[in-house]
């Protein structure tokens, strides 16, 4: 954990390390869900998508358990300084991860609808977005596992690339949809999928910013550069 | 509006008990009408420093000090100073409630009487009532003012001691672990009282309870081995302190 060395109280150390482990576990499940989503999309697999959607329940349960752990830690330890920041940071990170779980789940619900549509021409762009968001999310998990807040800056820069990719895809698909009415239904689902992936990138950045906050105490991350619509 | 000039200024202060140095070269300014908390492990010098402010250390023969402590413009350790007068300006509340073995009324009336702060009985009655009211104790004791001060609960006794301290209308109140012998409810009442007293008094409190320091004070000073390690806004000291030593102490990592 962040903080120079161990507490005098070993049970406090253990509680913090259990909390850390729960968040890492949440990250591992999300990573798994995410990888399976790419396969489900690429191979038009309804089974794979359904499995991912079911897994989201595990994420929700873990979030509840993490909030309970944090509540107990605050009540028992009345943390100060870096411990207080770690608990506030972990509360936020658990929330962002829970949102990522929802977004992945929603991508898969749309994937099931898309299976009966022909989307070969747009597939590659979406797969690219998938993998960009995946890289970013993995990096934010690394950032958490290593408590390396310098990585936060890298995550932040990469998020900008995803935003660009998303805007580009959005504009192109919109143009195609206005020319080709049979694209409207699958196109709309694809726009939502792309938006959800872009949001996953945002939450990965939020996670990295929270780690930065835990380490430095700076609540407000510098303004993120934005791509105009 | 708070005064810009500090109420107490400490410069290059060193304190020795015989050959053992207890305080090393401390410089700090205490703001007027604010609560300043002193924290740090046992033996860090926080109580020693507190006791310098009204020269309670004079009672210890082997205690020697050099450096300067100013109360406004008054040099506290000047040879010319009237120590009794100093202690009416800088009152003190101790760890264990220590009411005099007298009535509740006499406990509060004692200071104003011996310092001749009142002309007649009705004025004295007024001071006693006002002090007990400021200490949040009036309603609880107004019908038993002539019962012994030692006969009320520990929490009430401590508030009686605070009423006794404010009866001489001091400028500064020093509190040395004022709640460590009290239960949580009595503690909450004393903390509430500290909060209301800061409108009129400059308060310095020594406490081992970090959450208490965070709750009641605006400034916090952290001491270690006789040195002032960090001194700043309480909000900052307890959320992101500058020094690693402070961080280790407030998070319980001192080993």
C-alpha cells in the first residue's frame, strides 16, 4: 500500500492488505470479462456475451464488500493522513470499476442484438477501439497494483487517443447511416458500443487519477484535454 | 476578524531539565482567538512547552530555559515580570479535573476575589454566573452552587475548572490533555465548549487524541524528541502532512 512502512497494528495492516486484494480481484474479473467481450464481438458469440453479462453480478458484489470493508476500517481505525486518502481513493476506484463492469455488460447486450446484422465493414474500427480501451484499462490496473502514480500521466495521454478514435468512428458511421437506411439499426447499437468503450477509457483515467490523489493528496487532477465534437 | 499580530511568539527556545535538554530551538507563532493543538508522542516536549507559556516550569528547580517567549509584547521570562499577573492572563486546565475542596461557587469566585477583580458581592455573583454559563455548566449547577465542587461528575468538574480558568478573564487558556480522564459524552461537551470559547480566548491544547486535535483546532503542531517537526493548518496536517515523521505518527506507523 501507499505509505512508507507498516503500522504498529498488524491487524490494521492486514485489513488494508485485504482491501487491496479485493480491488485487485475486481480488476482481474473485469479484465477477464473484457477479454471475453472482444472474442464475443469478433466471433459473434451469444454464449460468450451471456457469460460476461452474468459475471457483472460478481463485480457488484465485490463493490458492496469493498464498501463494507472501508466502512469498518473508518469506524475502527479513524484513519488519518495517507491512510485516509487511501480509503477515500479506494472508495472511488471501487465505484469506477463497478461502472466499467456495467459498461462491459451493456456492450455485450448490444452485441447479442448485432449478431444477426451484417457489420463487416465497421467491425475492424470497433475491435480497434476495444483494444485501445483494453490497453488503457490494463495500464490503470497496473498503476493500482504497483501504486505507481507516475503511470497516471501515461494513462491520461492515452485516453486522448481513444477520444480521437471514437470521434473519428462516430463521424464516419453517422455519415454512412445517413446514406444507407438499413445501417440505422445496427449503426445505432455500434455507436453505443463505441461510446461505452470510450467511457471505459474515461474511467480508467479516473482510476489512475485516484491513485495519484492517494499518493500526493492533490484532489483535483489537472484538466483533461478534450476533443471537440 | 482575527488579529494579524501573533498572541504568543516563541523564538529560539531551548529548555533543559538539569543536563537533559527537553526542547530544541523552537520557533513558532500562536494566533490570537484560534485553537492550536500540540501533538506528539510522550516525552516529545509538548507539555513542557505549554507550561512555559505561563511559567509553570518555574516550580521545577532544575528547569532552565533560554530563548524568548512573548505574550503580545510582554517577555514572559523577563526578570521583572509579575508571575501571578501573568497567570491571570494565561490560564490553565489540567489533565485531571482538580477543583478546590470548596463549593462550586467558591471555585469560580476564588480567582476574581484574590485578584480584586470585583467591587462587591453582586458583581462577583455576576462573574460566577457568566463564567459557569460560558463553561456550559450553569444550568446543571445553578441550584447547587454551595455544594462541594468535588461532588459533581468528572465531566462537570472539568467544566468547573474551565469556568474557574475563565473567571479571571484571561487572554490565553492552556489545556493539558483536558479530556483524557473523561467519557465520550463529557469529552464532546468539553470540545463543544472549546469551540465556543475560541471567540474570546486563544486556546492551546495538548492532546494524545489525534481525532480530537483534528476536530477542535485550526492549527496543529507536531513535536518529536523536543523539536517542532511540523506546524500548519490542521486540515492539511491530518490529510496530507508535509513531513514523513508527521505522517508516520498520525497514521500509527511510529515504530
